[in-house]
C-alpha cells in the first residue's frame, strides 16, 4: 500500500496469523461520506476468518507471552514510532473513509502513537504482591494475562478506538483479535500491519474484516475469547455481553452517552461557550462524549442560548480534506436520516430551533451527508432530545433555577458517560462535579481526555474502565500462589 487510494481500493483482507485473508461472505461496500461514492467493496470474513483468527491467537499469544516484559515494551515503542512515520497516510485514509476532518484525523493518529508509547512504559511494570497469612504461609499474588481478548470497535473513531484497546491488551501480554466496524476496517488493518512490522508475533494480533452478526458474534461467543471488549452502541453492547456471558466470559462495554454540561451564572462564559461548541460540534456530534445537553442557569439563559446559536451558525462545515474544516459530514445516509428525524421530532414536541436543522449552505456541491450545526432551546427534560443519544451535531439547551435542580436534571437519564460543570465558585464546582453521576466530569473544561486517566461509563453507558492503570487491570487477572513454609 503506497498511497491512500491503494489502501482504500484494497483488497480489504483480514490479517490473520500475519497473512492477509480475503473473505468469502456477503459483499460490503465502503462509502465516502463526503461524496457518497463507493471507495471499494470486500467480502465479509464471516465465521471462517473469525475461526482462523482465534486459532492463530493460540500460538501467537504463547509467543508474545514468552517475550520478556521489557522486550514487549520495546516492541510497542517501536510501533509508536512506525505509527508516527506513517502518520500522514493513516490520517488521510481515516479522514477519507470515515469522513473525519483531516485536522482531527491527524490528532487521532498522534493519540494512537501516544497510546503505544504510554503502554510500552507499563509493559514491565505490571506487578503483583505478597501476602503473609496464617501459620507463616505466604501468598504470591501474580497478575497474568487473560489469553486471547476479542475487541469490537465502531466506525466513528476507527483507528483511535483500535489503538486505544490494542496497546494495553498487548502490553499486558494478551493476544488480541480486533474486529473493526465493517464500514471502516482499512486503518485498523494498516495498524495491524505496522504492529507486525514492529515485532508483534503473527497471531498475537489479528484484524478480522467482517460483519458483526457473523464474524463478531462468532469471536465473542467462542470459549477461547478470554474477554469481549466492546465499543459501540447500547443495543449491540448488551447483545455482545449476553453472548460472552453464555460461555461464562466477561465483557467490557464502552457505550453511548448523553452528557450534560451545567453552566452557572458565575461561569467564564467565553470559555464555556467555546468549549461546549467544540463539545457538541466536534466530530459532528458523532462522539460518545458529545456534550449534547446544556443545562443553563435561568439568569444567563437567554445570553447563552444566543451565543451558542451564533457559534453554531459560524461553525465551519466543509469537506473533511480541507484543513480549515471543523465539522465534516455525518457518516452515512442512515445517520443523516436518523438525525433529521430527531430534529423533526424535537420541533414537533415544541423545542425552539435557534440554529441549523437542515443541510448547510456554501458546500462545494450537492453531495455528502451534511447537516448544519443545530441548536434547540427550551428542550423539555423528558423529550427524546434530552434523553437519547442522537449521535449528531444537535444540542439541547434546558434552563434550571437551582443547583439541586441542575444536579437532578444532569442525573435524570440512563446514559452516564461524561458531564461538566462551569462555575468560578470552586467549592460549588467540586460539589456539583461529585454529584454528577458519570465516569468522567470536567470542571471548567470539556472533552479533554488523556490516556493517563481512567475512562468509562456508569449505568447504561457501560461498565469497566479503559485507559490508565485501570485498563491494565481489565486486561489481566490475579492469580494466588500459596506457599507453605513447612512444605
Ligand atoms: P454498533 O453497535 O452498530 O457497532 C459496533 C461494532 O459492533 C461494529 O464493529 C459491529 O460490526 C459490531 N457488531 C454488531 N453486531 C454484533 C454482534 N452481534 N456481535 C458482535 N459484534 C457486533 O455501533 P456503531 O454505530 O459502529 O458506533 C457508534 C456507537 O459507539 C455510539 O453509540 C457511540 O456512543 C459508541 N461509542 C462509544 C465509545 C465509548 O468509549 N464509550 C467510543 C466510541 C463510540
């Protein structure tokens, strides 16, 4: 693969035991979200390719575990360097295939290299402990890999989510079988090739290009799967957890969100407005942490509504390849239809549309799944726009009168992935941050994430934690070895 076009044209072949393997199942088309043109098509890897990946992981995983931990770390550091070397090609391919603005795609690739650097450092620091017990017995508590882990990733941030999960899984000494979204497999495959080039043994990493219902379900339901790690939508996540549970295997679920940001009257409004515009319109709202609900204190409500509307109207929408574009198209015709339906339903329910709501003007041509940055004010807390993940650039603003009411509104839904509080009163900001039920809460900030901090949802947004030391606990298990000093 020498150019982006080569990468995208394919053949899109799974990477199994170090070898490209083409599927023989149903035809899957890859569509450019900005032009609606078909980039290429490939055949579903299906059950047989999934089986090949699981089989290859047995020997590949054993080889990887035989490396010294420090050597595993060196391999991952080499992978980080290779990802940086190939950064522009990876970013351009990601941008084209997933409709992600090129500036964002470059940032995603840089983050992925950072994940490998970060977990390279962890590879030889995963240690256990010693417990002294009754009769002078000692217990050695070791931390051991799970064996083979299956990772299922979505289309909205393909290489980011692949690197996010592959790096810690490998650092902990597991073999990883990754199934990217059938709609965006190419950059995950490119990443797989770079990992092999860095020195990960064939089979310790496999990338399965195929459908969820065939290849995905086969991987997750197999007893060789030590854990199913799923990033995607709520309904699929629940199905994946049930499939894994049927063979007694655990799951980690990173699902959708409906995050609320609470803005008090004493907030720095310039910063709050800028960050919350980025929070909802970044990634065209197709992000699990999209700041899709804004709860605003009544005394500043009209001001904030006007400023968010103005910001939305000025938000630069354009082709993903343009470095000045801040928001590209939605990912697919299905997504455009679903977001348009949510907008219509909000209008029918009496929410006040103050920006967007239709295809933006000024685009180069009529093609692409574009929708303008959209802001609704006066959204009733019980309306779907305030409760369900729309996964598009649609903001719901709701007023509140008191701190207690703001907390109740923020905690009123099912999806508790992230949230934010804006206030110059430090005590109140901390009080509200602690009261918001979410895996991540920002104070006077939004959407800043780092691999050094645990990340994950509460309640409907999933369970388990990705990133930081917490994810290494997810990818290992403790093992107690009892020593009898009399023996
Ligand atoms: P999706 O649930 O449709 O698909 C996700 C993956 O699951 C795909 O790879 C798909 O092929 C696979 N899949 C489908 N059926 C399966 C089955 N029966 N068994 C195994 N695998 C199966 O999600 P999507 O539309 O690709 O992604 C968007 C969703 O992802 C949003 O809800 C978003 O919030 C969520 N997301 C969450 C996080 C997070 O960290 N919490 C990050 C990114 C995206």
